[in-house]
C-alpha cells in the first residue's frame, strides 16, 4: 500500500464519529475513511500512512450497504 494508490474494499465497521474502517483484500492494514456505512463496497485513495494505519479519501461507493435508507 502506497500513498496515492487507489484501492477497493468493504467497510467492516464504523468508529466514532463517522469514520469507516475499510478492509482491503490482500493487505495487512485497514484504511480509515469518513462518511462510510458498514457493508458498502467502496473505492478509496490512500492519503496518509502512519505506524500501521492508513487514512484515505472516499472516491466512490461501488455497491450500497443493506443498512442504507433509500
């Protein structure tokens, strides 16, 4: 995982306040993004990598979550 890399993954859980933890298949780290709902399949851009954690920006929601209200 490198800064600026675009990845796809699924939001596993949300930490307070509204920071989603995205699990990337094949990677040992999770990427933290804002405004994500558990169960969404998303595309993220990695902005910052620090001590085993990565932060990113939500680019696109590829598949909606069953928890979303239409």
